[in-house]
C-alpha cells in the first residue's frame, strides 16, 4: 500500500462517524455517487475491499481490512493533530 491519498483515507474516518453513506457524503461535501467513487478509488489504492457489499453496493460496515485501516488512519490523524505522545 504505497502512495495512498490522505484525502481518501479521511473518508474512513468520516464513515466511522455516520450510520450511512448519505450522511458521510454530506459531511464530506460531495454527492453520494461521488462519495462512492472515492471509496472505490481508495479500495483500488489499498488493494482490498474496505466495506462489505450488499447486492454489489458498499454499505457502511467495515470489512476486517477496512477496520484495520481505520484504526491506523485514526492513529495517524491523532499524531498529525498532536494528540498522541
């Protein structure tokens, strides 16, 4: 996993705060179709599915790989913001 776009990684953090992609897309300031495309781009960069799929559509439930990446991005975000020693 090299050269992953930080803006795309922040999507994971946004998704963790909301129960559905519509609310997450609104916080991100984009329409739901654009938000879905960002999720797909992130999954392509990471090389793994990060969200479970229902009928081919991502739902707001992390796969084990997605949850693991979420924990890492939250830690990085805290380091950037100076909230971890």
